[in-house]
C-alpha cells in the first residue's frame, strides 16, 4: 500500500531541505519512544523536527493500518455513508486522508491534537485533501477533551498506548457518546496493544455497541496468551523513508489491531482469517475466528472445489 498521490506530494514538499542526519536522529529517538511506550509527561512529537521525522518514517505505515481497518469496517457496513468525522489524537491527519479515501460521502472533519508541532504539519497537509471543511483544534485528549458534539464517524488511532488504562477507557466512553454511527479504534499490533483493545471491546459491549470488525461475535475472545489477535499491512518505502530509517528493503510490514463498533448491526461474517494462510501443494491451512465463539485451524484441499478456490483468494484479515 502507498500514500495517496496528493498526500505523498505534500509530504515530499514538507520534508524538502531537511538534513538527512537530523532526520535520522529524530526518527531514531521517535522510534525508541514508541517502542518503549514511553509515558514521561512529554509529547512524542514535541518539536517540528520530530513531526517531520514522523512524516518520513511513520506516516506511511500508520496510514496503511488505518486505511485497512476502515476498509474492513466498510466491507461489513455497505449502507454506512458518513458525512462527518471526529478524529482524536489526529497527528498529521492520517485518519482524515484514510477516511476520505474509504468513504467518498465524507464532507467535514474536526481534528483534535495536543502537539502544536504535528498539528501545524497536519493542518498544512490537510489543505491538499479533497475535504473543504476541516477544522483543527488543540486538545489534550486525556484531560481537556472539548465537547465537540456528535459525528457520524469517530476515530482514535495510535493514541491509547500513550495513556494510562484508566484514561484510555474513560476516553473511549466519551468518544462512543460522540459517535452517531461508528467508532473505530486502531492500535499497534503488539500483545500490549491487543490487551488494550480487549479492554476497549469489553467496555463498548457493556455500552451496548454492535461489534463490526474484526470480531465475528461479541462473546469473550477465545484467544489465550501468548497468542493474540493482530493483522499486518505491507507498506512501500520511499527512498527518503529508507534513508531516514537506515533500511535496505523497499517495504515494511506494519502490524496493527483495530476495533470498529457501531450503533447499528453489521452484516454477519462467517469467519475472520487470523493469520497468513499457509499454502502447499493442493492444500491451504487457515486460522479462523468463527461465530460459534472459537478459533479453528481449518485445512482446505482441492477436493473441496469452490471452497478451495475461495480459500486461495483469502488473505490475513479477510472475512469469509
């Protein structure tokens, strides 16, 4: 997956003239903070250089994860056509671009972000998006989230890992109240990210939400640690992306976990593929989450005819 052309060109312009050595140092510090899930009272994106480093090294991967998450939710809610978006912890506007690409019906967006540096970058980038009604506001999502009203689509992407569990669940409850149609939460696809998402899932079910994706049922998750639910999206790296990260391969795999919950029932999925299918001569092994509240390892062979042909088309994260 690649960034939309308009966004890629805007990012290239924003990174013009920045010394590669400075970008590398900022990117390395940013990566260490994210990997350690550092919570020291300081914003990860506290400077203009950190914000630019995020554009070069993290934006492509987070865009891919968010766009895939929204796409899976849209697949099971074909009649959902949101016109308004509230994105909390908006960063450089990743969700704005992904949601606009996923739902052509989108007309207006309110973006809330605490960091002045990344907010300024995001506001500049959003001028290139197709949406004309985009408002940016300063807001510390853990402490002073403004009463913004209600929106068809509410999103929270890569934010919970910066909050305490109590702050995160309190925020999710407030965002659910702001969602007229759907709430989508996206987190890194780590065991810790999955545990956070399981707490979010439980709280939203208690609030009466209908689970849209990736879950195919609302019963307790059947996975047991050290196993955990997550997905992956392959992301194309630009030349600058590779140089800033000191990487050689032209792609990276972004692991993520997400949850989409709605005010209305979604289409019923028969199964969700929880791992990369394993194909060998005349057979495909699938790890499936099923509506009967269990995870099943299923072997499909050529003898299964249409079932085999369908399995050949399935990928990690797909529904069948």
